[in-house]
């Protein structure tokens, strides 16, 4: 019987790497996204605007009726940068709805099936920005919300055989990173120099961490935050 993993925002960049790794680990990925998946293979794709509550809820209701989904990766996210004095609260709704509300909805909809199976894995993709970054008030708040939610779910669901954990990437070589940080820009060099590993992370680095949390053998690791940052958060993350 197929072991399904639902991946929001699983088509491009970090999401694509998570989807590819899920295939390699023997799962059947179900990708929810607005873009076609980059990954080829046995991927079940559903095009949906995850910021649309009614459309997302309807799709999830259909999926849980047709599939026994016991693994979830809440990866979808959007950034609306701005310093405090210039923030637009229309962006607040966009960021919170997509980044945080979607994750809570997906976990809630998959929960009955996980409880029935006596097994579940929930992984939220957060960000190093929860430790502080300029012009990221809304984004960091949404990712901090994902982290707090996971700690709550870990306590509530552990007795049901369900774990909930967070992967928090630092600087990762995505399309957005390269667009905003040209290779010859001194700022890009400064970003890399600040990383103890002296390189930018790859989407595959993030997928490796997600894979660990999704594994059935990782059942005693719960409510944790794993920074995938090349060592940048050492000395900065709370104990």
C-alpha cells in the first residue's frame, strides 16, 4: 500500500527538492501548488491557491476521503518584505493566511486519518528569520507561529503516535535568493562569508532534514526545531 506524503508548495525550489526526496524515500508525494511540479515521476499534483480557504478545504476533504495520508509537509510560503514603518496590512493577511492558516488547516484535516492509523508525521518549514531579520516582520511572525504550533501539536498528539517538528532553513540557493543576490554583488559575498560552512545551502540540504523527520524511525523526536543554516545560528538560537 502506498505511503502518501502531502506537500504544500511542493513544485519548485525547496518544495521540489522535498518532493524529489520523498520519491527517493519510497513515498507517494501529493503536491498542492499553483505551479506545475519540476519533479518528474509518480507525483500526484493538484493545482490550488492555498490562500483560498474554501478551495483548499474542499480539496483536502476530497483527498482524505480517497487517500490514507499520514505524512504532511507544510512548506508553502510567501514573503512580503517591509520595515515596520511601511508595512501594509493587506500583506499581513496574505502572509498569515498562506504561511500559517494553511498549515493549521492541513494538519487539522489529516489528523483523523493519522489518529486512526496510530501514526503520523507533520513537518513545518519555518525559517531562520524567526531569530530576527530586517524587513521580515510579517514573514518572521508567520514562521514563528508555525514553530509555536508544532510545539503545541507535539504535546497534544504524541500519545497518538504522531510527531510534529520544524525545519528552519537559513540562506538557501533558490530562485528568489539568486534573483535578489547576484553572484558578483558584495552583499552576496558578505552573506556567504557570515556562514561558518562558507557556502549557501541547497534545497537538497533542507530536504535531507525533512526526510529525517518524516521517517517512521524518528518517532521519539518530537516538537523540535532543526536549523539548516550551515552553522549560522550557533550562539543565536535559544537553548
